C-alpha cells in the first residue's frame, strides 16, 4: 500500500486550522475549525485544550465588572484554565503574547473598581502587569493615594520601574518594599528572576544571622549595602517608611559609608556602636569588611 501523506497528516492540518484562527483571535473561525476536527477526530488529545481557548475567545466582552469578586473570578479563569491550555498548545512565550489582550481587557473592565487591600488582585494595575503593559500599570498605581505606603501597589510599582528602567531605578522601591512587606519582597524577587538579585539573595540566605524566616528579608537592604557599597547612591533615594529597626539599620549603614569617606573618626565610632546595638550580627558582618 502506498502511504497517503495528506490523509495521514489531516489531523495536524485541522489542528493548525484551529490554532491559526486562535492566533488571529477569530472566535467564529476557530469554533468552525474545531467542530470539523472534533467530527473527524473525536479522540484527538488537543480537543479539550483547544475548546478551552475557543470558549475564552467567545466569552470576551468589554462590560465593566460589577464588583471585585467578578474581576477576581475572571482573573482566576485566565490563570487556572486558559493559560495552561495556551501554554500546552502554543508554548509559554507565544502564550504570553496571545493572552496579553485578555489581560488588558480585564484591566480596562476593572478600571472603575476601587483598590481594596483585601482583594488587591482585582485592581487594574495588577491585571496590566499580567499583560506586560508596564506603562499602563504604572499609571494605574500613581492614581492610588499613598501607594508608596501600601504593600501591593508598592510591589507593582517596583516591578514597573524594573521593567521600564532597569534594576538601578527599582532599588529604592525594592528597599522600601523589604522594610514594609518582606513576604511581598520575597515574591517579587522570585518573579523578577534577576540574576544579580538572585545571587545577592542566595548569599544573604546563607550568611545572614537572623530569625531564619521570611521576616529576615527586612534586613536585606542594610545587608546588601554592606555587601555592595556601590548601592549607596541608589538606596539614599528610598523614602522614609515606618522607621523600623531594619530601616534604621540601612540608614545607619548609609551614614557609616559617608563617614568613612569623610574620615570623621569620632562620629564613625559612635555610629558603629549604634549599629552594634541595633543588630549585632549585622554589625559583625559590617566589621568583617573593614
């Protein structure tokens, strides 16, 4: 028997027809192509994932969300159902690009919802970040009063600065986030996957003498200043937060570095004593580098 290449690859062709329509965000065309595939190959392994994506296209709308729960429900659907199917069929990078219009749409629908600390992921800024629209996310954060004193918006803005302008621009906000909300600082570091930050974090985890939990990360800015004194001009830009011990330690280290450059021995000795009284292990780490 002679192999009929066309017949043997028809399932691939039909699958590609569905994917092509999906790529063009053509809901009706994708549904028609999917029906043909399902009719001719009812056991095709891709049918469920394809149907999930086609259904997501068909469900798109621009109506504002009625409440925060509705926004969170739509977000959850994209994260737990649509994104895994897109990753499976398109690959992660292509899936991110394909999903961006969905996230932008959710962000626009959430524009009228006020920020709620208990439901931060319903805010437009958080949704714009999923879309990779850093400028829109930044604008949404700046419209929030006192955003620099609220953990979630501060974290969003730190990511925006990092994506738009690089790590140096983000350092002041990263320091403030570490002081204000160590768990969110931890989550952002993992999300950014920045090689230099990851190297610092691994060294910090291995050497810092603290409580051994996530709260230790509040001391990360002070420790990082000792480890990399070149960060001083960047961390000077961090705004006052809650005047906690970790924040005071970072500002003490900044003062120590300035005193060292100025040769002010008497004040240097006093400030070193203050650092020792604040956190003995951090003081010993500082003295090892002197």
